C-alpha cells in the first residue's frame, strides 16, 4: 500500500514538469542500459518500505542541498511536500540542528546524511550506532541506500547539466547549501 502511494506521488510530481524535460531523459536515451539500470534501482528504492518515506525524502533533500543539485532540489522539494514534510522542514534544512521543526529522530537522520555525504565521511560509526537504537538494521540499510543513491543522482545530474523542471513551483522549495569555502 505504501509503495503504491509513493508511485502515485512520483507520477504526480513528474507530471508537474514545466520545462527542460529533455535534459535528464535525453541523456538516458543515449545510454539505454544506464537508463534501465537507473530506473530499476529507483523502483527498488520506492518498493523498499521498511523506513518511513518521509525520512527518506528528508535525507534525499538534504543531500541535494549539500551537493547543490538544482534539479534534485526541484524534484526533491516536490516529493518532500507530497510526503508530508512541512514548509519549515523543507526550508530550514541548512539549520536543522537549531530548528525545532524536526524531531530528534529526524535530526539524527539529517546528521547521518551529512556525515555520509561529506568527503571524507566523518562520524558515521557513532551516528550509525545512535540510529540503530531507533531504527532496525533493515531500515538503516534502506536509509543508507537512499542517501548513497541521491549522492549518485545529484552528481550525475550536475555532471550532465540537468536543469530544474519546475516540479516544485508554488511549493516550499529547499535551497542549495552554500559551503563556507565558496565565495
């Protein structure tokens, strides 16, 4: 049931594309094997239902902000909205540690997401142990796979120049998280 709801949400979000539709799909059509593999992994993550989808969407949106993938922020914000994240949760991602918009578990998921996404990854074992007090190993595996996959998605979209399509227009939208060493 949860998987079907997520599939409907994805379809609904993709129908909101307003521009730049060919950016992503054009690249995958040039390499159908990669496109097929990508679609298969995407579907398997959607069908994985041990972890609350809101937590996956929150983690994926955090990655998109850290990596600064505008396409991922666009689709991620739309999916986060449809998964029930509040406008404050979406817009306060860069300040999650000091925000009261998140539960303790959500803050822990976001800290873990930051640690796994950072290069090099720092503090992951401690955060993993903390998460295992609130999540099962299956849930943690699903979270780690979602974080790693969003890193892959975001980086390939940036590498190929995939631009936002307007899926989150009219909704709360997360912004790129500028790093301290950027000007």
